[in-house]
C-alpha cells in the first residue's frame, strides 16, 4: 500500500492523500506538479520517472490514512531544479 506522503519534497507544498496533483517515483518520493516539471519529471533521488500518484479517498482514506511524516530535501531541490 502506498504511504501517500503529505508534501512535496522540494517546496513542502501540502499534498494530502486525496490529492490528484501529487507525482511519485517507484520509491514513493513525492513532488508537486510545479517542482516535478522543473525536475524534468525525473526523481532527483533515484532518477526514476515521476508519474501521477493515485488518490485515496472516502472510506479507504479513513481506514488507511495518508502518512503524516513530512519528507523534505535539505536544500529544497535547489541543486537539481531546472530554471523556470
């Protein structure tokens, strides 16, 4: 089951479990659309493709809530972000 991490690792934007905007790699590193685009849709941690994370909603989200542990890169992805 996906962790559904609650934020973008680069900018710390909230991405709740029912968000349809979160993008993830196969290791569940999580990014918002803006940062993912600036990353060239590649995870800065593993180099994998960033794809839409399926949202979890309703009773499923209540029974299996999203993670509350925020993951944030110390440099906010500044070293790997492409200029906008």
